[in-house]
């Protein structure tokens, strides 16, 4: 697996060749609105549905930011914007979700690249940076991506990062009123040549 390491700057921030992956802040409202309002029509079944103009208000953005900050404070959910270093555009978002401590020290990865930026390697660059944050900053040992079996692009992305296919999780999550299967892909610190530096309270 590629040990290529994104440049580390500050905690929860990674600068890669073309991108900056970092938590959103209140001054990102315009970049956030621009990203959603310039989305192309849905390109496949897994591409998020375009938002309506009223869903792109500053109020919505602040509510979203508040819930992200609460998630981080609770060590439960870490959401990051994926910004283009040159243009400053928000090209996608990545998340480290459902953080489990105890003896598993694991989390799920979520990722989306806004569809006008697909096929340029941004997904791979951003997810690699998120994995680095998960392993080094959050000191997690394992990350997992649960992918819908027909989501070919996402499966190719996970594979291209060297994630291991672990099997099919039947009726794993409720989506649009239906319990759907997920193919699980995972990686641990060992796969990325990183020494795990976390601590487990065994009590
Ligand atoms: C899945 C997604 C994040 C990929 O983003 P992307 O920026 O287009 O992906 P990349 O350009 O980095 O490509 C990553 C890998 O996918 C594969 N890939 C991407 N586009 C491909 C295409 N058109 N044909 C074949 N392979 C392709 C390649 O294997 C590539 O790896 P490589 O660079 O080593 O060849 C993006 O399509 C997306 O946001 N989809 C909607 C949301 C979603 O499905 N999220 C995942 C939920 S589990």
C-alpha cells in the first residue's frame, strides 16, 4: 500500500499536492454555497442530489457547522472540506464517522467529490489525506469504507488506495427507507506503514 504521506501542517489539516483538507470554518460559507450551486446534474445513483437554493442559506451553513463542531467535540464525527489549493474552491468533503474507541479504535470513512471535479484524482488525494488524519491525529487503528455494491467508482477508489475487501455486510444501513447491503473495504495503520500510537483503556 502506498506510504506516500501528505504534508502535515496543523492538527486536522493536510496539504497535498493540489488540495487542502481541513475542517470548515465560518468564513467558508461562500465556497460551500458555490460548490453546491455549481453541481452538474446527478451523474449516477450515488452522486448526492442537488440542493435547492433555500438549502444553501448562511443559516443552513451555520447549522451544519455547529453540528460538525459538536461531533468533533464529542470525538464522534470529524468532517473536512476538500479545497483546491490554487483556486480556493471547495471540491469535495470527507468525513471520519462513528468513531469507536475502546478496543477497536476504528471509524468509517465517508467521501464525496462534487461531480464537476470527478476523474482528476481528487478523490484519491483527499481520502488518502483523511486516512492520514485518522491514523496520526486521531490515533485510530482501523478505517472502513462501507460501499454500495454497484458503486463502481467508489470501489475503484478504495482499491486504488490499497483498501482490503472484507466482505458483504447484509442490510447494513437504512437509506431512503430501505435497508441496504454494503461491501466493506478497510485499512489499518500497518497497511500504511504507520506505527499505532493510541491508547486503550482496557477496564
Ligand atoms: C467516488 C468518488 C469520490 C470518486 O472521486 P474522483 O475524484 O472522481 O476519484 P479519482 O479521480 O480520485 O479516482 C480514484 C480511482 O477511481 C478510479 N476511477 C475514477 N474514475 C474512473 C473512471 N471514470 N473509470 C475508471 N476508473 C475510474 C481509478 O481507479 C482511480 O484510481 P487511479 O487514479 O489509481 O487510477 C466520486 O465519484 C463521488 O463523489 N461519487 C459520489 C459519492 C460517492 O459515491 N461517495 C462514496 C460513497 S461510499
